[in-house]
C-alpha cells in the first residue's frame, strides 16, 4: 500500500513538473546582473541600481534616447542669464505622479517637488537629509553643493536656480540619475506616518513605468503608467529577473526566459552573433582605458620618455588579445561618441626603434627599471588588466625598459594611485554626464593632480588647464568645442598617458524586442521599447 | 572506508558529577559547548572580513576617489573610526541583545533581510537533502548487499564522480541539457514571472499552495528540481558511500546471521535488522551535511539566481557590508549548530542504548 502511494505521489510530482504555464502578452523581461541597493537614484552609485530606479523617475531635463544630447523632460524649456549664472526652468503642466499601495496623489507635479528633491540632498537640516543613511555621492561628486547658490520657486510652474560660478556642464548634470524628481506630497505623507525610508524602497515618480513589487534578490516588477505625460509605453509590463551569472543569462535568453541581456561573456559574443534567435548590439562605451605615467616621478617628468613609451607599445595587438574584438584603439582621452572629439589628431605610431632613440636622447640608452601597476579587477574599459600589463611589459622590454608588475586589492589600488605612489599604472574612467569636462578637467586638470585627486598622471600643464577652465565657463557649445579640441592637441604632445582603448559594450536581445537603443552611459532604459507578438 | 568516529556526548567527560538525569545532563553539556563555539564564530566573522583590504566606503567609490573629509565623515557615521576592540565589544553587546545591526548598503535591519531570504535557502537545502537521502540511501544499501558486483562498482564510481563534481560546472551542464536543449525545466529563478505570490512563509511551495494557485505550485516545483539536484549531488555521494560501509559492517554481525537463521525474509533482514543499525553513522553524516549544504548553497544560488542567503552573503562580501556579513555568518553558524544538536538527540531515538547507558 505504501509503495502504491509513493508511486502515485511521484507520478503526480512528475506530471506537475512537466506542465508549462502559458505566455502573457507584452511583458518585457530584462535579465539584470545584480540586486539594487535601493530605489533612490540620489543615493545610488552603481549602474545596477540606476537601472532599477530610472523607469520610475523623470528629471527636469533628460538625455535623448541613445545619446548624450540634453533635451527637455519635466522642464518644458529653460533660459540661461547672460552672465551664465541664473537658470530659469519652465515646468510642464498636468504631469501626474504614480499611485502606490499607500499613496494616491492629490495634485499634479509642480515646483515644490523640484525643491524637495534638491533640498533633500543639499540642505543638511532637511527632514529627509539623513533618511536611509543620507549619502548623496553623485550630488557631492559633481560638486553641486559648491556650485549651487540658491534654488527658488518663482511660481508653481517656474524654478530658478542660481549658481556661484559659471559651469557649463551644469545642465548635463541635471540629466544625470541623481537629479531625479520625487513627489513632495508622498514624502510628506510618509514622514507623517513615521516611515520616511519607504520613499527609497517603494518609489513613486512621474516616469514611464510604475513600480509594482520587488522580491529581494529575485524579481522587480513594473507596469506601464497609463497617464504618463509622454503617452503610455508600448509594453504593458516590465520585469527585471535578477540573474548574476553571465552564462546563465545567456541560457535564459536562449530558453526564451528573458528578452534583453546585459554584459554577455566576451567569449560568448561570437556564438551569439551566429544565432538567428539572438540580436547582438554593440556600442562604444563612454569610457577610456589608459596607461598613465606619473609625471612627478623620474624618469616620467621628461616628456621624451613619455613619448617614447607611447611609441613602444603595440596597441593593436593589445586590443585584439585583451578585448577580443570588444574594444577600439584610443588616441584621445575622450571617447569618439563625445562631442568635441578631435579626430584630426594623429596617434603616435608603433615604432620601437624610434622609441629607443628617444630614450637614448633622454639619457637612457640602456633603458631603465620601472613599476607597472595593474588593477586586480575587470572594469568596463579594461576586461583584463593583468594580461594587458604583461603585454605592455613585453613591449617595453624590447626598448630596454624593465617593468615590474604590481597589483593589489581594488580599493587600495585606486587610493594609492590617487596618492601618486606609482610610477606607471593602468587605469580608466567611465563618463558621468557626457560632457568633455567630465574627462578633461576631472582626469587631467591641475586641481585633480593633488595627492588624492583623480588625475593619476599627476600632470599639471598650465596651458591645458587654462583651456579646460575656460571651456567650463563658456555656455556656447561651439566655442567650448574649439577649446576642448585644442586641449586634446596639447594632451597628445605632452603625452601624460598612453590612451589604450575605448571598450565596446554589448547587449544581447531577443528579436522580438523592437526599438531598444543602447545608452552611451551604460544605463539600461526601456522607455520607447516595444515587443513583437 | 573506516567507520566514522562516534561523536557526541560519549566523548565528553566532566571532572565533576552532575546530579541530573542522563538525558538532561547530555543536553546541558552539549548546550554548554555551544557558548565558546558561538563566541569563536563572532570573533572570526568580525575580524576576518576586516582583514580583507578595502572598507565599505572604499569599495563603493570606484575610479573617482573621495575627499578625505567626506571619508572621515562617513567612517564616523558607520562607526568605523572607533578602535577595533571597541567596535567588536559594541557588536557583541548588540548581538547578545538580539540586535544584529543594520546593513550598510540597504539600511535594512540585518535580521529582517536574513529572515526574508533564509526560507528560500532552507527550501532549497531541504529539497536537496531529500533528494540525496531518497536516492543515496537505497543506492548505498544496494551496493552493500551486492558487494563486488557491477551494481556496487557503478554506485561507488558514480558517487566518487558526484563527490568530485564542481558545483558550478555541474549546474551549468544541467541547465544546458535540461533547460536550453530539452526545455524540461526553467533555467533559473524560483517561480515563473507570470505568477506573483505574496510571500507569507517565504517557502515558495507553501506560499503557492496557501494562495490556492496550483499552476504556480507546479511552476515552483519545476524551478526547484535542478538546483536541488545540483546541491544534493555531493551529499548524495557521501550518503551512498557511508550507507554502504555502515551496512557492510552491520551485515557481518552475529545478529544478522541469527535473523537469517530464524528464517526471516532477506528483505526484512536488510530493511529492518541491518539498516536500522547502520543508520547511526549515516544520520551523523546527514547532519554534518548541513554545513556542506549551506556552503554549496552559495554557489548553487548564484548559478540558479536563487534568492537565498548564499547570494546575499557573496554580495555583502563584495560590498564589504560588515553588519550583514557578520550577522549572516553568525545566523548560519547557529543553524548548523542547531542541526547538529538535533542530530545528537536523534541518536537517542534511533538507538536506545545511547539514551540510557551513561
């Protein structure tokens, strides 16, 4: 009898296991790579977390889909005063907020929401400032506290922001995720209930998708917001299925369990491209991987040595071996997708003989010994720093330079690099706001050359620095473009780095997905995306 | 394989007599041992993660770096500017009052995060050990009864293979075969995305039944099969080998010969007289698998995107989320200790001699 029951039980289980559920229409599944820290882009620092917050929110201005150009969003239009200090934003009327489980908005979006969103980050005595830890990394990193003089509500639909100094990239900052607009009414309601931290975990915004539920480490669900100011989205549901392993994401795509897959294994890309059931997209990332020379340390204080090393390394071979096709050689410090990229610049040729002559001229006919720092982790701009370091080491040996590879834990690595402990090092950068200032001033300006600053070549060139500072204080894009192009010429002549590569970012999609555009910032955005039946 | 050392109460000799009944004395001695173990774990959990370079702020900063003033401010806010011994003392004090602290990343209470994820791990581990026992025990008995036959060699060969199988590779292999090529099981996750079940108990099989949704229950079951098989493979191998050697030992005993001489059917001899006596070392081994299961769960959960504590702990290490990590390790260790205690108690049920003879 027992055996019969057991057999029946097993049979039942087997029957249940075999049956498959039916498919729902217009649900897009994105197999995301990790769990978010929270749902508040003001406090997040990772792309993974920005991805989950952005469907819910809008900013005053936004980057055009798939580009770095700034276009209107919650602000219909804006004007800048002649002195470049006062920005006046005309807000869009009739914009609705989402309703949530414990909130129904009683009013449309207005200037109070803008004030609330910025003041939370800016004012240390704001009731929300300390909520959920109160760290606003990007707001601080983009130097907003020093930049902002005042934010005023002129009327319900007008906001005036006054700056302390002219800062042309400011408007691009406002399109960054940290500048998302929250509902002041929702925040007040939560504060009254004594649960302000829910603002950061149960998001309410004006964005194209409305948050439904998050099952920790597993699934995030959104539905299209019917009353979205720019019209309802073509898809009905958006689901993030958290899948940390790249091989498993690939398997899920093949099995039809997800439609969009980020960060494929480089080794899988060729096979994906062969597969008719998978669409592979690629784009140059907004990044640069470089080999920096510490210009404050001998022998790298001599420009001839820096130029010689630029000629001694076979960049093409590195890109093929390290990036396996997922990279493009870099000649400038900014990527080619960025405006003001100077394409007239000629890169140093790969010429070991000439490099040797230059080294001899500089007083090193027999070369010298140096360290060569390589980071221990995979970064978007450098998939394998150790391998890259070994190839550079071999190239340098050919011109007599004996390099010793040094590596350490990532946090420590960055810290000591910024302290300037190294002679030469591999490093890189991923852009924040799509503005050339974010590379040229942040990575190569004199201010960042101090100990602890992000100019790891510790390179301070007055002429270069003046151009970059001037561009920062000019709001006219054409004038700024000229200044940045000139700065890139000086960079090439002075050679504080050997720019190695800009990575190519890949996405794998089901052919059912229509209209997906890759974002140059590396964020995954789903507004405007549709699905074929 | 030699029989495992008998662990448990028999090994402990107290220098003074305790005037309690044997079972209670046994319990008290076992419980007394838990205290130093527990303290040792807090020390390890606390200091090991701090030996890893890069503190919670450093790892978040990325290429940009951080201003020294801001770093100091954040370190102060997280209490990282205190001397290490003081941080530990504070931590221990809090833990003793049941306060495991707040995650530095999500700002949720560690105990809440743990409890919301732990059922998923338990569900997976329970399914895995069920699979291991259901397959491993009969396989081991069979191998012992047919000692030296093809069956024996097959079972032993397969179990050695299973034991040495890297979980990561084994998991991906099964996914490629059963999910991608054959389409029998889903690749990963706990439930098809079509279904949304309000978490009541955290156990998906129970929650779907509570919700009265049999389709969702089926989906949860389908999702459980592959990860349970992957996680259960090593315990299966261990159980099969242990059952075999324990059975071989028992089968040579006089009472088995007596049972056979009585004219009992062979099935009854094996199933009742031999197996029941062979079970004690096997149960010990099953109990010890609790640690293996929770360790293996870390890899299995990563492969199958299973939202349990394994995945959570790995992420906490990467983020240097000290409170989450310390709390997580401590709570897992507590679970393992509790399971082992339970196993010790189970001996008494299985073997009356242990219950009474002291």
